[in-house]
């Protein structure tokens, strides 16, 4: 008969031990479900609040940084005729092309610019002393440059062109047009900035012209003859949709010479947003016309949209921007634009499944804050 050795005995769980183990497992499972529920509860609300905050803060930051107005565009749910928002994005001013024309930026037939852009030179213009640094000297016959860049394709509702010009009147006939910059092929949306020669008995003078085609209509305007041949001048064209005028379908157009806004005449006005245009940007050329003289410090800025924020399907965002066009407008100081708003713009965000609510509010100073919905939302901030 063998004696049992140590450790050879086997025994199972008793009923009380099994019940205790099952109770512990059940408790852990229930605790995990509770933690998961608490973590997932309000996820759609938080995502919608975050999207609204990001769009509003992005527009305000753009306004402050660029010292130019910015807006948050709200796109409604198609099947909802009221104020339910489906997506939103910030629309602010951004530099999309910049050229200094320094000698070390020219490599054969290539001209290097900011933002990693590269222009293809035609005729290899010579460099010459500029107003700021070096400039490119165009002969009016065979020299120009063209730029292809995705930054230049996504201009939405406004474009801002500026350059330093030194026009040469030698050999020009009356009415000759000298294009500074243009994007005028391949789309319903086009724009250009140019000079037009107006000789007088005493000296050669140039007037400034701007042209924009947007929303199926064409805008064109010119100034009086204010630019002298053989002298540097800073010229600019601003075109932007201005929902605050003409019943929400207007625009704002400004031509500037040496920083001063100049009166327009012979203007044909249109309105609408700029559509996508993938045609090259032309410097010193438009069609068969070419610039004659020097160009320096060319800059193109535009109203460009941020990434779209699509709101979660299981949330409801109802906007009360307090503006006639349903947008949130920031002025060039980052405050709510008083032309469009009172002291507050609000978004009421609801997660119906979780029965949670919050308010995203913009005060008159442009500050963005998140409030619980139980707060008295009709109370003005101090």
C-alpha cells in the first residue's frame, strides 16, 4: 500500500467559494459597464462642442493675426428648414503667394518664392534695384512668369493683390495696358491687377485697374491717373464678399495706391464667391499684354476656408448668431463685428440620447466660452 505523497491530493472549489468568485466577476463586469457608460455618455456632445469651439477660435485667431475680418460659415441640415447646423468652417485671410525677386532666388528659368512655390520664367527677366530689395525688370514684349500652386486654387470669397510697381512709359502708346498679376483662364472666377497708360502733355501717367469675375458676374474698376512713369508706387486690389450690403448679396471693392484708398470710376459691379480656379497665376502677363518696367514685393492673399467640421449625427446644434446672414463675424480686432451682431452669438448643443446640453457662446469681445445649458443664457456677460 502506497503512502500519499505531498501535493498529490486534489480538491475542487466549494459552493461558497464559487459564489464568491462569481460575485467578484459580476461586480467587476458591472463596474466596467458603468465606467464605459460614463466615458461614452456625452461623447457626441463633447465632439460637437469641440468642433464649434475650434471653428470659432480659428476664425478669431485669423482675424487678430491678419488684422482682417473673418467669419464662421454655418451649413444647415438640408432637410431641416430651421436653424439646425450640419457642418461649419472658419473663413479667414491667408497669404497664398509671396515673391521678393532677389537674385539668389533665380535659378535658370526658375524663380523661387515663399511657401515652397516656384515660378516658371519666360524670357528670363533681369534683376534691378527695387523699392524694398531687388526687382524683376520686364521688357513688355517677351518676359513674364507663371506659378502653379494648390494654395492659389482654393480662394473662396475674397482676394487681395498688392505689389510695388515701377512702370516704364518708353515706347508705349496711349491706352496701353500693363498687367501686374492675373489668374484669368480656365474658370468662371478670375482676377487681375493692371496699369493703363494715360500720356499727358507734361509727363506719362498711369491709372490703376482691377478686375474680378465671381459668381457669374464681372467687376471692373479703375482710378484716376495717379501713378507716374519711372517712379515706385505700391498698388493693391481688395475684393471680398460683403454680406452686410445689398441685402446680403453685395461685395466690397477697394483699390489703393501707396496705402491710400482711391476713388473708383468707370466701375461695373458684380457679386458672389470665387470658385475654384486651377489655372496658373501669371506675373507680368495677361493674354497678349505684358508689363513693362519693374516689379517688386508681389503678394497675394485670399479668404481661405479651414477644414470643415462635420458635426456628429447624434447631436443637435442650433445656432443663434444674431446676424442676418446666419454667420458669425469677427472684425479685424477679433471682436464680434458690430455691423452684423449685438453683444452675443450662441450655439445651443444637445445630445438627445444622453439628455445633455451645453452652450457655446461668443461675447462681444470675441471670447469663446462653454456654458452649461441650465445657466440663464439670456443674461448678458459682465
